[in-house]
């Protein structure tokens, strides 16, 4: 299972992104919304497959970053947040 951190920021005035479609894809996984533009998801799919699903709902001029999270890279101070993320359905 992969845990992916996704940051997506779109320009409300000029973006042609389908934010509702983007949100439906995100929430089809085990997910946690960390802030307005940041989510963490759990998936058995490779990150490229997740990107293929999400990219049709994004605009090329918006900002998108998807990073894999690895528990071995977290500091002891971050374990509380990581434990919460991994406990989500």
C-alpha cells in the first residue's frame, strides 16, 4: 500500500479545472484532508495510475504535487500526524 501526499492549488478566476471531479477521485481512496489544498491518500495503485485519474480534472496552469510518504523518513515529532494519517479508512 502506498501513502501519497497531494497538493493541488488552482486559480479560482482563470482555472478550467473540474474541482468537483478532482475531489471525487481523491475521496474514492482512504483519505485525509490536511488543509484546503493538501490531502493524503492510501492506495494500492501506483502513483502514475492515481495521476492519470486526477489529471483530467486539473488545469495545466494550476499547481499539482504528489509525493509518496514513507514512514521511515518521518521524525519522532511527526509520528503523531503519521499515525493519524495511516489510521484513516
